[in-house]
């Protein structure tokens, strides 16, 4: 049986889809599982123990130039690859127009996605031959993803599986991107401005971590270097800027840290999957539905509570979150037994 799993982006959503890939593999160990993912995020999928092959696409670039010759040629090549693969079943775990397009291009006889309200975009259903309900009640998105294992005859676990990203780490754990002394990693960015913690808040948290004997390392991604430098300057001695990292280097850096602090951003979910003590600060999204999952995770939330299954986790801001509140949560994490 040839199964295609479509989850193109984003970083945290891919982390939250790893348990589904593992459940699909457990339900039928002999099937061939192909994951379709955005090319920039392929390192988060390529090499996963449950995945046999990866198809990387450039849907983000395609949408900026839909009629360009390069776009047309790449989409034609993708359709040819799908034709050669000849999947029996496609599972779209994303539920957006871009993921639905890839799902339809497979031309598989069975194309399955989520029903509303678990699916984000109404029109995505046009690509499906069947839809499945997500997890009942107000539950985490991982539980909803796991409901899709029913497409291969599997049964979702009673307790959703936490993502495990340790497969990303190299056996020799290269230290080239890590500071020489114990450090905490701070994440200045997020996918939406409403999710970003103020620079002064992260600087105050950095100073608190420095007082506790840790170096405060500000880890940045594309378009975040300016904010990261601002935080380092505000925090003063003991704070430093992390070197540029790709996704695999980012995983190594986070895994080497004593603590990770950030907003609702993909690297927070990655850190939690690596077993690192992780503090997530949610400002406008529901942590019950989309928070990081792991044994050493804490959440401080200023977001309004969720109201049951929704295609989007955004609930709006209920209150501000202070640096003191974050520092108190940091202290609890740092003093908790490992």
C-alpha cells in the first residue's frame, strides 16, 4: 500500500504531525509512506523513522508567481512524480487550499482530509473523496491529527503521543553551534506579530537567567536578526547572539540548552520534542489546542480560552504577560527534577 501524507508547513505543525506518521506506520508496517512538505522544511521530515520518502515542494514560491514558466514546470514535474508513485491513499493533515491542491494532483482514488470545523479552509474539501472528524471536545491538535490514522484502519491512542524529535540529533552531538558554558535559549520571533514577545520583556527574562548563572543566547531565524540584536543589547553582559542555524543545527543548539523560552513559535515545539525544559508564552492562541507537548514543558498564557474544535487556534488576547510572571515560571522549571 502506498500512502501519501500531506503536511506542507509550518515548523510547529510538522512537529505536531510526527505522531500521525508514526501511528500510520504502526497500523501497517508494510506500507510505503511518502510525506509531501515545503522544501525549506524538508529537513524536519527527511530521515524520520516512519517516513520512507519525501517530496519537497515550493508552494510558497509558486503562489508568488503562479504563471511563471518555472512554476509551471515544477508543478508539471510534481504531477509526474505523483503519477509514477501511484499512491493508493492520500491523507491531507493540513486542510488548506495549498495542501488540497497537492492532494488533488496525486490523482489517488482515495483522498482524505478533516471535516469542518477541524479543517482550516472550507474549499479544501473539493480535493477530498472522504472526510473524517477530528478529536471530540476541546483537545490538542495532535489528537485531531491522530484521528486521521483511521484512514489506514488504525485506531488513535487514548492519550495522544507526544512528538519525539530526537531522531534529528546526530549521534556525536557536535558542539560547534553551542556556547561553552550552560546557557538558556531565547526565541525572539513568531509567525505572526501578535504572537511576538516584546524585546524588553525577553531582555528582562535574559537578565534573570544571567543572574541564575546561565548565558542568555538569543536564537534567531529569517528576518529576526534585528530584534535578536536588540534583545542582546538591552540584556547586557551575559547575553549573546546565536550563530545562524539551519533546521538541523537549530535542533542541536536547542537540545544543548538548559532551557528554552519563547512565544508560540515553531522552535518552541521543536525544543519540547527534544526533551528540553521549555517555557512557552502564548499571547493570542489557545495553548490547550496548540501548546508544546512534552514532559518538561510549561506554558504561561495571556490568551482567551478556546471554545471547542476550530480550524484556527487564534482566540485573541485576554491579558498581558509580564516579565516577572515569565521569570517565576522559569524558576519553577529550572528547579524541577529532571
